C-alpha cells in the first residue's frame, strides 16, 4: 500500500518535472518529425503496447519511421523474419526517417511518455513497454519465458527500467524479460530511485540503443 502511494507520487512529480525541464526537446522533437516527414502524424503510427495486466494502451512516442513503413516491412517475408529473429528490431533499419536514429539513441522519442505517466498508464520505472503481439510471439518462440512474461505484466511498464540501464536493445528477449520479471518481484522505491539515477549515464552512452 505504502509502495503504491509513494510510487504514484514519485511518478506524478517526476513526470511534471520532466515535462518542464525537457519541454524544449519535446517541442523540437515534434517539429523535427513534422518538417522531415510532413506526410504522417507526429506520434508513432503503431502506438499500442501491453500495459499492466496485459491491458493495451496508446503509448505516446515521436514517430521515427515513414508512415506505413512497419506494415510494409511485415509484408516482406525476408525482412519480417529478420526483424522477429533479431528481437523485434532491425539494424540498419530501412523504416526510419532521416536523422531519427538520433531521436532514438538520445531517447528524445520516448519523452512524450511523461504524459502516459501522468495518465497512470505507465510509471517512471518499470518493465519495457512491449508490443502486444511481441509478447505472444516471443512466448511461442521461447516457452521458458512464459513465467517471466506473466510476472512482468503485474506492474506498469516504465519510461526507464532494468532493461534501459542494463543493455537496452543489446539484450536478447529472454534476458530482457528476466530482468523485467525480477524488477516486478523486488520492486521498491529505493530500487526505483537507483534505476532513475543510473538512467542518464545509460542514455548518454547510447549503449544498446537502436
């Protein structure tokens, strides 16, 4: 009970502070996407992620891909196979608009998620916000990950988390899910604070970011 109340207070305070401090980057990020790729929306056009208890939610994230590029990639058997086998990522990624790799590596594309935190859909710290079909397909591929997936869904996904400070996209799915499940089991305000303090260095180093 104390943890839930304390975490919500921390989330609201942190999100408000983040919006104020990073408001110039939020504005610049939105303008960049609109200028470089004016034919599409500002936010990602594949926005739905798996939230607490598997409930889908609309995750705010600056669009870094050409409109419809993700669907076209999935329609290409070779690219789709490579994407899924590589942990639901491509490097290099032909879907990306010019310069958007910087938005991703700097995590500027993730900053709109402060608003998801205010809405109570996400937390400052939590498991990675996975695509819904990603969890289903990865469990089919790795049945031993089912327990990890069920555990990580017991908490809200986070803007940062053990995956962010421990390797990001370099980690294979099993390791990411294991880290997220371990976080869900041992969660505490002190652990959250420790992860928050480690996050700036992880972002600056761009380790594992694609």
